[in-house]
């Protein structure tokens, strides 16, 4: 995704890739990569119209939760949340939005 320059920052591009796969127990897992060298391992839950990915807790690092759910008028809603180190369930919204296919 390309972001244009603003008075506060130069233009930049953000690319990411998430792969969802079954682990050896049949549970769903995901791995996320981006061009900022972030790699996040997730446990995945899926139900009708929603996907939630939550990173494994590690007391020395932040914990991440990414959610997608079916919105209105053929849209998809998304939310990315972060919990601080040592507080694995104290999530705060970092970014959220709604997307629609062009």
C-alpha cells in the first residue's frame, strides 16, 4: 500500500504478507511478514464472517491481535491491537478501518 507524503512525513510504502496454515494438531496458525522486518506468529480462530489472530504471549515483548470481520455492503472491517510487554491482555487499538474491493 502506498501512502502519499503529508506535511508531517514523506511518502512511503507498506507491504505485508500473512500466511494461514494448519499446524500439526489441526489448529490454525498464521505468520505475518512486512517490509519493516516484522515477523509475528499468531494463533488463529475463525467463525462465520470473522477471523481473529492473536500472538503468543511473551513477557518481554508486546502482544498483537489482528481481527477481520464482514462489514456492511460487501466490506471487510479490520482492527490491529497491541498489548504492552508484561500485560498480555491489555490490548489497545493501534489502527482500524474498513476496506472494499475495487
